[in-house]
């Protein structure tokens, strides 16, 4: 990376931004992000960004709306200072689950979020494991999507697995899990899962392969409420699976997901740090691997 590169961090994932900055040996640029008494966000860049390539690292994690607005304000401020090229580095693309109107009258939120980012002045987006392939075409600027599959796969090496099989928790994630299975060189089986569009309740309806006595690795993009992880692990346990590992890129861990996951039949859960997992949401069987080097290499 050259001296004409500036790294800026929003407030959503400062530890990841610092880790990227240390790997690249480029200090994070000075930026003040404050809130007025009425909670409106105010951004002030104190760095000479004129003509430089500016990367803004910001996950759209909770509170996603606030982090999105912050990102857009940083973008606009950088452009107003004459930034040359402006890239939004969004490790977790919040709102990406809303990639279509699931019911009449719903917004296609991911599409609007893409527009916000473009209008703010960003020239490109770098992200990790989008929830669906529908999201990329919402952007008219280039989107580079990175994958944490190798990183997550590497965590399996230390586990001494037996007769292992990769399980895709739903048909929507079929191609993602298939790519992961190929990366780690393991066979794959697909579960049938239903989710109620109103309540969000998850039910697992079937599996087409015998998992008795096998170690299973369930691979998903997100752990949100934990319902998918819990229901699939209970289903696989009841079908005789030996040990259960759950790997996912993004640890949203909404509400009391951590408490429920800690009590689930899953032996180990491995996620990345695209989203900050606060201390109170960490639990013994949760391992967090960092995507800092993945991002640093791509930058
Ligand atoms: C579903 O399409 C996704 O790939 C994940 O399985 C889902 O978002 C996980 O959500 P939850 O943890 O709430 O079941």
C-alpha cells in the first residue's frame, strides 16, 4: 500500500479496523465522530485525504441504521475534501437479509442501502460473504466480495474429526455450503428448513443422508437469533450425529442468542470478527477468528 492510502474507521468495529491498520502498518486517519444532544451523528475528518485512496471500514452491525448513516456521512465528508477514490469496506453488510420483498408492502431494504452508499460518494465496496447473490446487482459501483471459507475451514484442522460431513442448513445456502465443502474437501448433505415469514420460527423437515456416528460441520453465513443453529443441531443430534460444529461468517447474535446457543447440542461454534461480539455475548464454546488479514491482503 502506498502513502497515498488513508484508512478511516467508523465506530462499529474499531478493533477490526485497528487490526487491519497494524497489519498494513498504516495508522488509522484522524476522524471525530460525535453525536449532538439530540443523537444526530456528526462527522469531522481531520486528515489530508485530497487525491488519496480512502478506505472507510465500517460494519453495518447493530444499530445498523446508525452505522449506515455514519458511513455515508464519512463518505460525503471525504469526497468534500477531494478524496481521490473512496472505498467502503463493509465486513458485515447489514440489511442484506432484506434482499427482496418477502410480503407485498415490504421494502427491498438492501437495494435502498446500496443507493445510500452510492449517493454518499463511494466509488467501490469491499465486503465479506453477502447473504445473497441478489445484493451485488443493487450496486452500480464495483463490489468486491471476499470469502472467509478458508479461514473458517482452517479452524477444523485442530479438531480431529471423524467421518465428517458438511451440512447445509437450508436450500438458500446450498451453493455457499457446497463451495465451503469443496474448500475443505468434505462431502455435503442438505437439510430442508422452513421459516415462518411472520414469526421467524424455524423448523427442520428432513435430511437425505445418514449422519449416524458422524461429526457434522454445519456451515452458514449468519448466526442471527440462533434458531437455525439450534434447530438444525437438535435435529442432527436426534438423527445420531456424533459431534456438531457450527461455522458461520457473521455473528449477529441478536437478543439472547448466546444464552440459547450455549445450551444447545453444538460442541463448538466458530465465527469471525466481522461484527464485534461483546464480552457479555461470548461463551465457552464460541471461537472467534479474525478477518483482519483477509481484509488487509485485499486492500
Ligand atoms: C438464512 O437464510 C441464513 O442463511 C441464516 O441461516 C439465518 O439468517 C440465520 O438466522 P437465525 O440465526 O435467526 O436462524
